[in-house]
């Protein structure tokens, strides 16, 4: 089968080359030419520290430490490193979003948990990000109570992943890596 051409190079091969270059360089160019780090921030909102210890029928049996391991292993495949954090405090999450921006993180993955439906302050912080923001939910929020189905965060997200369990974090990292290398 012939691969579609993109600038004289088969598109798929060009994407693979871009990813390898990204890993070699340890940094990427942002859309407006500034240097970006090869770090992505993975932020987790309130109560996600309880993952794997309560309500396994809803959230599964994996712990947040398992999620962190999965994120690090996935990011490594793309030459990215991970700053993985969880907080029960809205202001702390906002500080971390601002830190991700100041340190020119290559992207930000956020499971806002209970702040999804309430926090205009987190939304405002996300709007300042130049790097792509990906919203992740472990569960399919659209199949749950109606109050979980509206997300302020989605207004600032380049993509939203929900319902894949913790695998959603790995999908988010892989999607983010494609977004970044597509720019490079
Ligand atoms: O599905 C998700 O990832 C959620 O963001 C999880 C939030 C919930 O408020 C959102 O509607 C959907 C809840 C996070 C709390 O996590 C717990 C995990 C285990 C036990 C208790 C809470």
C-alpha cells in the first residue's frame, strides 16, 4: 500500500521522523517560534488520591501511583518527561498551570475531577496556556449524573478523553505527542 505523501515524504514516516527529532532535541519549537521544554504536566484534581481505594466499581482498582507509572512509561516512548501532581486545592492547581506556562511545558493533561463543573478560575488559567491542554476523565462523564456532564475546562481543551479508564491518560499523552510533533 502506498503511503500518502507530505512534502515529498510519506506522511506516516514524516511523523515518525518528527517524533524522533523531538526526542533527540529534548525540546520542541512552539507554534510562535519560542523554545518549549520536553516536559508535560499531568495534573489531577480533588479526591483522585483515593483512586483504587474506594468505589472500584466506578473508578477501577488502579491507584494514582499506577497512573503515574503509566504516564511516565508512555511519555518516555515519545521522548517526553512528566511532572505528575495531584491536589485537593483549586488554588494549588492554578499555581501549577501557571508554572507549566512559565516553564514552557510542551503540554498539559488535566483531570480536573470535581472542579470540572465548577471552576472558572481553572478555566481562566488554562486560557493562558499556549501549549495544548488535554482534559481527561477516567469515567464516561456523559453516561453519569447530569451534573457531571458540563465541563468548563473543555472550553480551553484541545481534546477531551473520557471513559477509557486510566488508559485515557496514555491516550492523552500519545495524542499530545502527535500534536506537538505535527508542529515541529
Ligand atoms: O471520571 C473522572 O475521572 C472524574 O473526573 C472523576 C471525578 C468526578 O467528580 C468527575 O465527574 C469524573 C471524581 C474523582 C474522585 O476520585 C475518586 C476515586 C476513588 C474513590 C473516590 C473518589
